[in-house]
């Protein structure tokens, strides 16, 4: 049986200075949540919670995915060019060394990104 919704008939008033009020309005707008729900969630559900604007997060993840795709295309083009140069016998050891160093850095950053995304998903999953 569904839990009966409790009637919320108690009202509280809070006085804020202009700076606090503007910060509250900015949070409302940024998070897309009304001030009543914002205050209630902050007070009773998780006082250490970080509010995330899901719409903005998805937009940024979409942009990030596009950038990762472009990086992958660039790496493929460089590898193809290196293969052509190698077949022609003009690929120097210095270029190979530079590429390996840069690619190693890319792999490290990709691993860090994966770790951060998993961490973000765990945080979101606990809400």
C-alpha cells in the first residue's frame, strides 16, 4: 500500500540579507528547484549534499563526449600518417618517442576521467 502523503501545514519564516537572498535565488535558478524544496532537502535529507544541475551536467558530458571523439579521430589520423611515413622510411625515432610520450599522457588522462566519472556516478547513485 502506498505511503500516505503527509500534510505540510506548518510555515516558517526566515530573514535574509540581500546577498543571502540573491544567493538563494541564484541556486533556485541554477538547480531548477524551488526554494521550499531546496531548503527542505538541505535541512532534512542530507545536510552535506551537493546539489547538481542535471541538465547542465548532461550538457557538459555531451560536450566532453564530443571532444573525446575528436581526440580519437586525431589519434587515428596521426597513426595513419605515421604508418605512411614508416613505409616510406622517413619516420624518425624522435617522432616515435614524442608520440609515445603524448599518447601515454592521453591514456593517463583518460584513466583519470574514467575514475572521476565512476566517482560521480557513485555520488549520484546514493541520492
